């Protein structure tokens, strides 16, 4: 019998699918075991991502690549927020540029330590009572206008972004724009869990900028308890 041009494809496709199914099962199982052994936030997210691969492999619903796309793994998340503050750009820039001031109004930040003109160390809150840490380098610094940064290799959360200070129209002060891109532990799955536990970056940055506005315009941040936190 003569084979048609479609016969080899039909023969190899089930074999490729079977290889990918077993790769999903083996890879997912390894991720679950490694995540449980690590005992950290990254471990929890790794275990959950591994469980997703196990499910995909067991049900034959997709290839490894499709499973990653469904979970959002390796897809960076971009956040962009802008606020207008009735203060001159140089004052806002100076306060922000001292990164150790940032936990004053960024509630998700526990601690920032400036090492030198380029590098700083950051510790932030994470879901499930955990924390994440990273070092970041300043990439570009234009006085009173612009600061950009990127985390260095080995960060718990790979991230980069910039803050821009631009004169607002109508003499209304300064537009402060923050753009951030990051890869959460566990990809999109980690972002979904973070959102569930109130650690969603887009909401965080919006709230942070509102607190920054209050702090710079009024010199304090009103809290839900009726107290105020003064400018450091």
C-alpha cells in the first residue's frame, strides 16, 4: 500500500503527544517534590505549578507549552499608574530617590537598604506570611525627571521599571508615573494567588501613589484608624 503525505504525520503525532504527556507527569512531580521540600513561598508556588502540570499530563488536555500558557508561566506582568501631586518635581524626586524612604508609603515594602549610588537591597511582603528579597541596580538617573531600575540575577522576584516626574499642565504640580514589569514566582499562577491574598501589584502601586500624594502634600498619611504617619 502506498503511503500518502499525511500518513507519517498521523503516525508521529500520537508518539509526540505521549512523550509530552510523560514529560508533564515527570516534570510536574519533580516540581511538587522540590517545592514541598523548600518550605518557602517559592516552594509553595512551585508545588502548585507542578500540580498543574501533573493534571495536564494525567488528562492529556495539552502539551507542556500549552500548560505553561494556561498558567501564565514565563509571561511578565506589566503595571502602569500615574498620579498628579501638587508639589514641584525636584522635591518629589529627592524624596523618592532616597529609596530608604519608600517603605514610608509603600505598605508592601518591609525594608530598603541603599548600598551605594547604584545598588540597593529590597525586602517585600508576600502572600502566606512570607517575604521576598532582591537587589536592584539603577539603570538611568536623570535628576528631577526620571529613575529606572532592574533587579539583579538571583532575585526572588525579577522586576524592572521606572518612575517619571513631569510638570503637570495648568500649574497643577507634577505628574508622577510608575511603570513596572515583573515575573512573579510561579508566573501567572503566582500572580493569581497574590491577588487572592491582597498582594496584587496593580492595586498596590495605585494605593502606594495615593499615599505618596497625601504624604507629600499634607506631610502625613491618614490611616483607617484615624491616626496619621508623619513624613520621615
